[in-house]
C-alpha cells in the first residue's frame, strides 16, 4: 500500500507542475532562494485567480445598462 500512495502523491505533483507550466507562464525565477520562489509562485497563483474571477464576472454581466441613450422625439 505504501508504494501505491507514493506513486499517487508523485502523480499529483506531476499534475500540479503540468498545470503550473500551462497556466502560470513562469519562464524563470527572479530570485535564487526558496522564499523568492514561493513568493513568485504565490503571486502568480493569486494573479491567475483574480484574472479568472474577473473573466467569469464579465461573462455574467448584463450589458443592457451600458447602451447609449437615443434621441427620441
């Protein structure tokens, strides 16, 4: 059972790095320390979540209030 758990955990790490590379678009790390890498990864994840939330909100907004008034006589 222990080998299967290690494999499962290793696979989860692989899936995380696949997602990480595809979505966060970090080409290189700016700092050389572990703390610098953690900060950069955290910032990228927060930015990704904010952008995804804004995109979701914009899709669900009704744009009827943005129409220009017409001159009706």
